[in-house]
C-alpha cells in the first residue's frame, strides 16, 4: 500500500486516543479506562523500542504470508551456536516438513514458547525471529544476561508448517491443532506434547493471532492484543499455576499500555479440554495466551509485530527476575473481554442491480480472507443492516451495485442471459457466500462505473471518489 494512502486510512479509521499515536515513541502519560491504575512501563522499554528498527528487527519478514521454509531461512542465521543456540529436529509434519526445537539459556526456570499452530497466524513467528536476534546479537545487554542466567527458553516455532504453506488455519488433514491436545491425533500435536513432557516448563506461551474485527469489550475500539490465563477446569479456578500466569499477563499489559491503552482485551475463561493452553495449565505450566489482533493501516502487522516482541521481552524479563510476583491481578481482570466481531466492509444505501431480478435497495456486508489487506472478499450479508457496524463503511446512496464476471483485465458486467457453467452450484451474485465481485455504477447496467471491488480492494482506490 502506498505510504500516503496508508496514512490516510490510518488517520480516518483508527480512534484518536491510542493506537493512532506513533509507536516509535511510547506515550508514558497514556491512561487506562480500567479502574485500577496501570503502573509505569519497564524502565528499559524506551531504549529497547529505539533499538528495534535498526538492531533488533529480523530482516526478510516484511510480508506476513511467508511459509516455514522462508521463515527458517531468515531465522537460522540468527541461531548461531556460539551465541548459545541449539536447534534440533523433533518431528515431521503430515506432509513431512521438519518440526524444530530451539533451545537457549542456562537457567533453572524452563519456559516453553510455541507459535503458529494455526498456519495463517504469523505475527508471533515474526516476533520470535526478532527475539532470536536480540538474544544472539546483544549478549551484553542486561536483559539478555539476566535471561541467559536465570531461564532456559525452549521455542517451537511454526508448529503447523503445512498450514503455513497454504496460509490456512488448519493442518494438511484439516485438523485444528489447537483442538488436538487431548486426542493427539496429528503428528504436530504429538510433537508439541512430547516436547512439553521433555522440558517440563514452569511457564508456557501459546502464541496466536485473532480476527481483526474483534472489539475491546462493548466499545468501538479494535482489539490489538488479547491476553488469557487459560483455565485448567470448568470452574476456572485459580491456583498457584494460574496466579503466576495472571501476573505475567499483567506485566505484558503494563509494557504495552503506553502504546495500546483501550485496545488490549482478554479472552473469556471458558475451559476447553481439547485446547493446548488449557491443558498445559492443567499439566502444571503457568501459560499465557497472546493473540495479535490488528491495527488499522498496519496491513502486514509490522507495528503489531514490534509490540508483540516488546511484550514478550517484558514477560520473559519478569520471569527471569521474579518481578511478576505480587503484580496485581486486577491488571488482567480489569481488561475488557473480546467483544463483537465487526465485519470488514459495509456498503450502505445502494441499489442491487442483478440481471433477472428487480432493482432492490439494500445494504451489503463484505468480509475478507485477509482483512487488513482487504483481499479475498466474499459477501457476508445483504438487506437492511440497520445499525450494524463495520470496520469500514462506504456510502453507496444513489449508486447501483452491479455484479461482474470474467478474469482480471477482461471483466464484464453480468448480463441477464449469462450462462457460466464454471459457476454452476455457486451462490448467486451478491448473495451471502458469493465472491465479492461488483462495481458501483451511476446506472443499473454498470456502464458508468465509479468504483470496483473484484474480490480484492485495489489499494490505489480503496473507496469511491468523494461525490
């Protein structure tokens, strides 16, 4: 996306109070809407923030849709054995891709971190590459010295390489790996469980992305980061294991509050006996779930990647030093739960002009496979949408919504007598489930076009011109 366009989207679509501020310089005066005052962030935060872009950010991960092979080509040079790293192959995926375990540190406190159980959730894997660079290239940094002496980090990056190859949630068998902790039906889940049993971690980090549309509680603010201390039973009881996880979650919030006040949420505490975070807590590891949502305008999650990294460093530092002990649980409890999921795009007040059907006044909702880049659009709803909100809205009053067909470069408006065998059995145009392929036109025939959505939004023209 062009820089000027990205800036316009960022300024128009984000709330002015928090995420819109420059993340390169934390605003330590940011306040929380919660009732419990949030302490100042760690004293080292500003210095590490300033160091990030030039000396910590792993180069080569600008596009978040990488596969595992590319990620390892970036990460492996950072994992020099002379910097204390050890890499072991510990299993193979369904499609025979290697599953690897990275070990670093000499301390007695064992910490297990795993990322990308869902193949299309890559923010944590980017942040882990940054962590490797920090640990390897900055051995004299006080934080690195403390971590090396007091912790042993066990990292299982990209648990689902087959899913990453397709940038899809599930593995090659169609199984959600984060719902396979009980049955262990997949080789990837069995590998993670075997690693857990081997290292017997005191702390665990279950690293994910969540849907961009989540709101923070009942607000209009999008969730950038969501946290959870997963429960170990249906009663969501709190024992010593969960207490430590709740404290660490509070530390992460404290570090990220200057950047994301009002945009940090927590997941509900419904116990799922199939989920890894819930069962690792049950097995004795103080586990924290971290979910990266989205920041409007941050289409490749590069700003969020940086904040994810800073939050991880804060959490690990608190474990290495024991500073999380006694952190108020209210810092976690006061966070709003993830609220509604807003659709990606709403067109309001237009008139549907589908061949063979009478013109119909209707609103239209579109969801995208990749919401931040607005690609892979499909119709989510049509009709009178009332006050339903969306992440972005286009005023289509006075315009006709006309479906299109054909391939890129040779698109045509669908005619009443069109008979496309390739689409047999597919949803009718402009109905839920159909691909979002249409033009906004001043006439019902789609000849006087003012804007086009052909599955993907063209970043050069994200909206119709102002009328």
